[in-house]
């Protein structure tokens, strides 16, 4: 049997490529979409908290946010009570792009589930939720910040 990771990794790369193509006119990249969604949902989130929520390194978050800031999607400022903590806020440009990003995710879900019955989609979602719970549990056990 083939490894699940082979298909998960390939699907992730396809997803990023699809988002890159659809958002080519915006200056936002496919991998930056989850960052922007989280920032728009939690304005003022710290860079460290963002890294934990997305399961990426702090240095990766810093690099992506630098690019997103230079493209006008986010602003960063130190937390007044602790200047070591950088808060991230969406710009108006980011807020205006959110409906398009959310539609893109919805369209991608429809593409991925094309030809599946409702029952198959429900089963797939249930299995993916269990897969993610197992992955999250394993990461939490190794001491990763959430």
C-alpha cells in the first residue's frame, strides 16, 4: 500500500499551486493564504501564536509576514505591554481579498470531491479529521507549541 503522506504532500502542493494561479494578480501566494485567513479571523495575533497554530517555524512565519507586509496585506507592531511580542493585523487590502480567498477554498473543495457521493464526502471528512487529530496529538506529545 502506498504511503498516505505521498498523497497528502502531493495534494498540498497542488493546492498551493492552484492558489498561486488563481491569486496571481494579487501578490499573495498560495502558502500565504492560511496565514491571512488566521490573521483576519484573529487581528492582533502574535507571530509566535500564529506559528503554533499553523505548525510552522517562527522563522518561516517571520519570512512570510515580511513578504506579506511589503505587499500591503498585514502590519506588525510590538505589543505595548511586552515589546518582544509582535502582533499582526490585516490591512484593508487583506480584508477586501478575504471573500475571494474563501471562495477559492470552497472551489478547491468542490474540485477535490468531484465525483464523490455525499456519503463518500462525509466518510472522507471523518477520516481526515481522525488523521489530523492523530497528527496533532503526536506533535503535541513532542512538545510543539500550539
